[in-house]
C-alpha cells in the first residue's frame, strides 16, 4: 500500500501562495519598468512634435497640425493628441481611442519668450493581462517548477517501511494494553462475584444447621424438664456461656455476608445505571401516557376542543405556506419624503393624480393584451390619491400567470413614471418618483408596511408564496433584503431585473401606452 507524504495538502497550499506572490511581484516590477520607458518615450515625442508644428501652431494652421499629429498617432501606445493655442482653445484633437484613460504628458510650446500653444499626449495604460501575456514563458516555467517541487516532496517525504512497521507496533501495543486493562477489570469482577456467592452459601448452610440444633435442644429440654430442675448452678452457667458463643459466631457471619452483599450491589448498580435509567424513563413514559389517556377519557369534551384547535392551527400554517395564488395586489406608492404632495395646491395636485391614474389604467389594459398573460383580468379600476394606488389582478383559470402579471405591471408603471418624472422635471413642473409592491391578498397589509419601512425610490418589492415565486422564477431575477429584522423582511424579495423577452415586452407596452397618451393630448 502506498502512503502519501505527511501534510502534502498543506505543502501544496504553500507552493500555490508562493507562485501567486512571485507572479504578482513580476507584474508589479514589469509595470514599473514599462511606465518609466513609456514616459521617456512620450516626452521625446512631445518635444519632437512641438519642433515640427511650431510654425503651423503660430499660424493656427489646423490642416498642417492634423497631418503632423496623425503621424504620431500611428504609434500603438498613443491614444490621443491634443493641440491647443495660446488661449487654451483646442485646434486639433486626434487619436485612436480618445475616450481611453491613460498617462497624459503636456508641454507648452514657445517661440522665444512667447507662448504659442500647448501639446498634450496621452499614452494608454498597459493592463495586467497584457503583462502576463508578455511574460508567459516565465509564468508557465514557474508553475511547472512549483508542481515539480510538490511531486518531489510527495515522493521523498513518504513514510518508509521501518516507520510504518514501528507505527503499527505502537498501535498494536496501545490496543493490547487497553484490552489487558479491560480483561483485568472483568476478571476482578468475576472473582468478587464468586467469593460473594460462596460466602452467601456458607452462611446459609451454617444458619440452617444451627437452627436444627436449637430445635433438638429445645425438644430435649422439654422432655427432660423435670431433670433440668435438679441441675446445679454450674451447669446453668455452662449452658449460658455456650449460647453466648453461638450468638457471637452467628453475628460475625451475618456481618461478613452483609459487607459482601453491599459490595456486590454497588458494582451491579454502577454497571446497570444506564439500563435502569432507560427502563425508568420508559416506565414513566408509559405511566404518563396511561394517565393522559385516562384524563382525556374523563374530560373528552375539553380534550376534543383542544385537539381540534391545534389541528386547525397546524392546517392553517400549512395552508399559509403552500397556498395558491389566485389574486395579486399591486401597490403603487409615491416616494414623498417631505410630504410635498399634501402641501401642493389642489389645482396642481388633482391633475397630476389624474394623469397617474390614467397611465396606470392604460398600462393595465395594454399589458393584459399580451398572450403570455391570457386568463388574467383586473378586479378593480385603481385611482391615485395621496397614499398611492391599489390594483388587484385575478386568475380566471388555473393556467393563468397572475403573479407574473403583477410583477410586470409594477415594473411597467415604474418605467412609465420614470419617463413622466424626468419630463416634468425638465419642464420645471411638479412630479414624484414611485415605488411598487407586489403581493397576494393575504399579505397586502404586510406589503404596505414594507413599502413604508424598507422601500426605496424606483424599487419594486415582491412578497409572494411559493406558487407565485415559481411563476416568476423563469422570467425575473430577485435578491433578498440585507439584514432583515422581521419575518416579512426575511421573506420579501427585491426585483433585480428580467430576461430579454420580458424587458422587450415591457418596452413595447410602454411605447404603446405613451403613444396613446400623446394621441389623447
């Protein structure tokens, strides 16, 4: 059997860190060298360009300056050349990538003591990937060297046969010592039990013999009652001493037996503690179950009500976790941090709310025409007030995607409101941003609280059961709320984007609503 080297994985991690550090140092040093060489090259090119373009710069000849500058932009390192006059006005902007960032070298062009303009030359940055691509032989060679070191360590650091044998002997001795201790303990317990049994048998036999002797003595004493009356005092003293001796012998045997039995009971108690505890718990459990059954039998009415109540609670929780989505509520709320809508004059507030209501109703009408949302209809005609609007969609059949329709409606109105808001702000008119929330009827109140507590501008919150999330999973992307503090915040999701087909449908519906709006105007 082939054994691996000790801590070969840790050695591989060390080699990987070494390779990464070496590559990083290579990239940093190469970047510094290239930056210095490019800076020197750029300064020389700017000086040469000023010498060639001095006459054209004095005359502000843009054509000549462009021809001269284009020759320098043929260099790969040059991204942009900017030639300005003495008033800092741009005469010639040329370059391969004018928007690309990089190091800019700027020099002032002079003719004697007079300043005739300035020339700025931008050199592109060299990415780290280009440096690694330039130094690929060194990187691959270093990687192969580290891999070779790992293989050599794995081969040389493997344990030898002597080390494996020594380790196996140590393990065998350790197990043998453990088994020896266990055998000694078991032998000691067996000997103690046998001695206790022997002492107990001997004590029982001696007690039976002495009881028989006592019975015979009593019989003889009763039969020779008359003769016993004639015994002298010495014989009476001798009999009393014999009885005391027998009593002492019996007491010694009883004490030894009691001691051995106590020791035996103590060992048996320590060995059977776990079993007794298990049996006791089982007995108690059975007794408690029997008592509970009797109590339930005595109070059947109260028990029935309690069982029915608990069963109804469990069924309610289960239904709330897996309930179907038949209706969806879409709440549109204005993002009004300073209560500007309440302070607005009615002559301006009412037309703005009417415009929002018209947009929402037209959005519902155009959205439900989509083939994807067949079987979904609106249950109400929402109207905007200071607190927002509340639209309810229902599913006419089991195949209707009412949850997806609610999410699309919320996103569609946010897109429309964004356009209206920007247009009103451009025209110096009053407008507010909005935020949306999509939920089922059971969690509509919770969504209202979420919009007030965690809802942000131009954001849509989604609080749907598992069936609703399954409907929208193939069309939208969501993410959870960071650091939730309540159950609803933990279950709530934030709209993060949709697939291309959904966004295209929403864009088409948005354009259709806006065209209807322009036609009405």
